[in-house]
C-alpha cells in the first residue's frame, strides 16, 4: 500500500465500494449464501435456513465468489487484505 494514510483510506473505500457493487448484482439467494458463509455458517445450516439442498448452497456460493472476484479483478487481493488485517 502507500505511506499516505489519506490515499490508503481512499483506496480501501474504493475497493469496499466495488465489493458492495458486485454483491448488489448477485441474485438474492447468492447474496444470502455469501453473507451467511462469510459470517461462518456451515453449508448444512445455510441449506436448512434457506430451504435448499446442500449442493445448491455449494453451487450458489461458488458462483457468487467467482462473480465477485471477476467483478473486482485484481482488487480482490486488496479486499482480502483489508478484511483480514
């Protein structure tokens, strides 16, 4: 990143905004699966809560992550750093 905290903050904000813009483009079910997964819910629990099969949860999760990564491009690495640092 950069030594300038103002620029660093602006870059982080831009990446987070891109993430939420990508999330907004997902189907409602993909959004639910993604957020529940990010909160630590297990596939089985997500399936039960949403009334879908575990395989559907896995598929929706995989598609959601793939879409978000494709929308973010190389910014996903920075998002990972922001979320987990």
